[in-house]
C-alpha cells in the first residue's frame, strides 16, 4: 500500500504502527531545510508543484518502489510553499520485512523523487532574493 500527500503547511508525521507483525523494519526519513544553499545563508526554501501532475507522479513512483523492492508499504508527505530553515519539507516512512530492502528502497525513492516529480524549489536568501535550487548530488 502507498499513501501520498502534498501539503501546504507544516507536516504532521505518520504515526508509528506497532501492529505490523510481518515487518521487521520501519524506516523514517525527514528532510529538513538547511541554513545554507550554494554557500549562502538562506531563510527558507519555497516549493512549487505542477498542480495535479506532482501527486500523480509521486503516487506512481511510490507504487514503482513497492514493486521494485518488495517492501510492504510506503507513505510520503511532501510540502509545498514556504518552508523555513529547520522545518521538515519531506517525510517518508517505509515498512519492510528486513532493513536492507527498506534502506535500498528509501535511497532509490528519494533519488527518483528529485528526478521524476515536478516539484521545484527556490532558495530565499537573507536579503529576500529568490534563487533556483537544484539537487546536483546523489
């Protein structure tokens, strides 16, 4: 099962689920806004989406991930709008029988999200200037 949400406002984390007797691993990833971008101090990132298509692509990616890595479930919340330094912009939970497939799935999912899902971000510098922010690392 997959569950995808794109939210404009603070992310409420998915609840811990102690009823999952078939899962030995519950992996949680929280992506936070760093205080610098391109070596410059920033106050926030601003996320924009291609309305409608972003959720469709994120849903397809989550379904692809569940099939590719034989994990049980993947839940993801991605934030849009202004996200201040230190706040969470991405929350992902993956449940799997063993940690290895869960860790592999998490790494692949986040890398593919940055490539495939039409969500873009702008860094807001201390002086209010907006500059495009691109993920150039893996």
